[in-house]
C-alpha cells in the first residue's frame, strides 16, 4: 500500500485514503450496507469515498465514527501545547498567521 507524502496530488491522496478505508471496512468484515446504516451515510457516498472520489469532510467523520475509528484523527492532528513558532512575538498563543518580515522591516514575498 502506498505511503502518503506531501508530494502527492490531492487525487492520489484521496485514492490511497479510499483504499485504506475499504481495507479497514473489509478487515472488520463490515458490509457497505451495514456501515451505511451505522454511519448515517448512503451506500454511494461510502463507495465514492472508497473509490477515492471527493467527499465532504463531514462524511469522512461519519464514516470513521461508523468504523469506530474516529480517534485515529488524533494521531494526525494531536492537541499539543503551543510552542516554538505557534507563540507570537508577544509571548501569546498565535491566533492567526502573519507574513515574515525582513530585518529592515520590509515584508518578504510569499
């Protein structure tokens, strides 16, 4: 199975995630109809997701909940204490991103 990297296109990532969702479902021996009932999604949405088609984020959350796998998102997006670049120059947690500035006060491009 492919490893997801930053260099993959969105379509490639969706195909890999879809295959992983399908493998998780089959590994737990859950038919599409049963997962549809448990997650509140229709069969087509689940099959679209497994085929790597674009679906709503809320559908992914419902599907992960139906597979009892919602906590797997914690590994990708852990709730960590602010540190390093997430602290503003005033010592407060950063609430928004800002552009970097050159030492002479001019903003850099990008």
